[in-house]
C-alpha cells in the first residue's frame, strides 16, 4: 500500500506540473508521465491488458498527437510569453491550495467518518477472470461501438483536414 | 467487502478526486485550447483510474479491463478529432485563444 501511496502522490505532482507548467510541450510530457504512473498502478491492480493499452495508446499515441498539434501552431514571441505567464501565474496560483485543502478535507473525512455500513452493503467479488471471455462474449456490443467510434474519428479527421487544405 | 479492499478503494478515491479537480480547474481557468485538451485528458485519466480501482475491489477486474479498453479507444478518437478542430480554429483565427471563438458567426 505504501508503494501505491507513493505512486499516487507522484501522479498528483505530475498532474500539477502538467497543469501549471508554462510550456505546452512540457505539459504534454507531464501528461505522458501521469499516464505512465497510472499504467504502473493498473499493473499493480491486476489489470495488465488495460495497462498495456494505457501505456501504448495514452502515453505514446496521445502524446504524439499533442506534440504534433503543438508543432503545427506558431510559438509565441518573448513579450507575449512574459505577458501571458504573469496572467497565468495569477490564475493558477489557487490550484495547489485547492488541492491541499481538498486533500486535508478528505483525510479528515477518512479518519472521522464511519463507512462500515456502506462497506457491508457492497458485495464480495468473485467473477469472471478472463478478459477475453468478457470482451468477446459478455461485451460484444462494445466491439461494434469501438469500430464505429474509430470510423467516426477517421471520417472526422479527414473532413477537418480536407476543409483546411481547401481554405 | 473486505476491510483491506475498502481501505484501498478509499485511498485511491481521494487521490482520484484530486486529479479530477486538477483537470477541471485547468479547463475552467485556461484560455489556450491545447491546454483545454490537456485538462480533458486529465479528467479521463481520473475516470479510468476510478474504473480500475472499482473493478479491482469488487473482483470484476476482467470486466473493468474490457470497459477501460473501450474508454481508451473513445479517448483517442476524441483527442484526434479535437486536435483537428483546434488546428482548424488556429488556421482560421491565427490564435489558440478560446475567447476568440466568440467572434465566430452563426
């Protein structure tokens, strides 16, 4: 559990770095780091297949999409960066305070409140363990949904880029 | 439910709430469209992690993995389309400022 807590703390720090950092490129790298930490947590929580997907798709592919989007836009000039960073610092300075306050409130709730009634009401688990059976037998419709989503996404991207080329 | 699993669920939930707040704050406060996408990603990551933990403590890890795979596919498609929309907006306005979207007609 200690390792999990350390990983969770690292995840929050990485998320804060992602949100509060000035550079967009560093923010996308921070997002990949957050994703990588979530991958480790998934491995530790008996979800290896989802973890592999998270690592390859979220840490790899989505970071590549972000980096290419950033590279296709024009970087700001130095005076613009200076002006914007002042404004950004003003807007983002409350976030660490909010996170710390929420953390303290949640820790207080955890220590003081009694959740035993809720815990007793929740069922014990012993179900299907093979993800292939679930994916191909129980959740067949999800596969069709995924195919439709991928086709929709491809179609959407083609339409968007086609439109910009014409313009 | 087992006491140990319950403890794991609570601990993870607290950090997931904090991750969710970070993503939500990013979307609310920022004016850069790429940062809005990053905030949205953080929100989805919080949901993914919550699904993993909920399925782990309820003994439904296989079902959880199937759902997470679906979620990841949807996430990728959404980000790809959003990136296309953001680039189109950038080419149209020459800026990534979300406030410029108010100038759109229609």
